[in-house]
C-alpha cells in the first residue's frame, strides 16, 4: 500500500500561520463569575485587526513559547487568548513578577499600621536570629525602601555570577534569610557610580535576596505567612481563589519569585495598579502607596527606571515616547500597566532562560498591543 501523501493536508493546516496570513478574527472575551467585565475592543477604539495579528504571529512561530495574552481597558477585559498549551485555568509561573506583589503587600501592611512606613529599618525585625556574620553599623540604616528599590548596600547582584549575593548562591543554602542578612557591604570600584552620584541618589543592583527579605519583613509585621496575608488582603478582595507560592527550605514564603497565578487573576493585580489601588471601584491598596510604587526611585539601566519592585520601560510608538510600568519575570512573563490610559496587558510565556524571551514579549506588547490601543485622551 502506497504511503499517504500528507503534504497537501499539512499545507492546508499551516496556511493560516504563514507570513502574510489574514489576522485572526477578533472575539470579545467571555464574562465569567470572576469579577471581570468584558467589552468589545473595536467599540472602544482599538485596532482589532492588529490585535488579531497576535494570534497570527504566535501561530506562525514568530513569537515562541507565549501561552496567553490578555488586555484590559479601564477595568474591562477586551482581549483574551491562550496558546501553546496555555489555558484559562492553568496557573502560570510568573517568576520575578512576584516581586511587585511583595511591594503591594508591604503597602497594605503600612496602610494597616503593621509597618510604620517605607523608611522602617530592616534589621530590627530579625534580632532573634542572634549574631550575624559581616556585621556592619551601616546595615542598621537599611530601610524597607532600600529593598523595594533594589538599592541596598549589600554586595548583591543577580546579573553578576561572581556576586556574593547572586540568587543562585542563595538557593543552594539552607537558610535564605541568614544568607541575605549576612551579605557583606559592597564596595564601589572607580568606574562604578556611587549612590550619591547616581540618578535619584540610589545605586541600583538587581537583588532577589533583597526582595525575599522584604517579604520576610511583611511576614513578621503581619504575624502570618506572606501567602496567607496575600490571600486575606489581595486575593480575597479580588476574587482570586487559587495561587501557589514557593517557600525557602526553612519555611519562609518567597517574595522574590515563583508565584503561580491564572492569567485572568494576575491581570487583576495590574488593574488595581492601573486604577490607583481600586478593583472595580473598591479600594484594595491605598492610592498613596500605589503612587509611590509607580514613581521612579532608581535608574535601572539606560532605557529603564525602577519603582517599588516594578520596572518602567520606554517604548517609541508613532514617534512618541511611552513610559509603561511592568511586572517582569523570567521567561518573558509580564503584566504591563499604563495608568493614564487604564491599560493592562498580561503576557505569559514558558521561554524560561531563553535569551530572547523578554525581547519578544516586549515586542508583542509594543507592536501589537500598545500600537493597537486608542490614542491617549481619546473619548471612550
């Protein structure tokens, strides 16, 4: 029996994914009993053909590993699609996007009087640990804000494999908290900018160990685990029924990465930030704290600033600079927030440790979401 010639069928199946294919038809997201309202993007002034290009380009493998893209406009879900095995009920490992949740929880703790303010000193929360190595009086001045802005004076840099505080060194120890608190004070080589010479007066150094300690401060102030506090003050008010948080070997919840949320749920966190701390009109976080989170406090790199455990990127769209806040995690996992337009976009991806993961998610947001959005100030 002659083997079946599959060529014509494969061509037929792949045709929609080929370059130059027509954009996929736009569909209004479903309204479920989860608090999200839906709206027709076209009626709100969105370019739905460009939104359709998202599905076309992912199907053509121009953008690899993307598992979901969701877009919300002023509290209304206007786009929701899943790809490459992603599904509505599948939790996504958001990696370092978790850090922004830790900053939000610190704010709620301050709102409730559990922590005095962002200037609260860090080390007094851990006196019970006894003597710590590398004791230095300068550490007594470390504040919660130093941790939230990645600008403490610990010698800790995840981008430097030789750094004492690189996160990979922490993960192989039994006591992450002691690991972080015992980090030495960093020195500044002649070619390195000191805090006093840096924008905003802070020398940025990406340090997951610091955000882990920030989460531990919230745990101690709230007298409960970070995930339990999150369930009470964030997830329950937002109607989030499930999440998964990692823990250190000695049981402290990891505030620096690895939480798992469904796409529609993590989008709610973005919506709260976009609306000054409110969800569907109800306050969840104080507007004062959200404003502080979404204020540049450190220069992270030439094209980005850093707020409270959240990035601010700049994109050129139609010849104009657009500053966009972003929860960002390994693999290209993002929650983009543009408060002045009430715009939130979630992109989840499994391209973990892939060199182009961040670049392609940012490209997708810039070229297919931000470029499709109604002009700023347009009546809607």
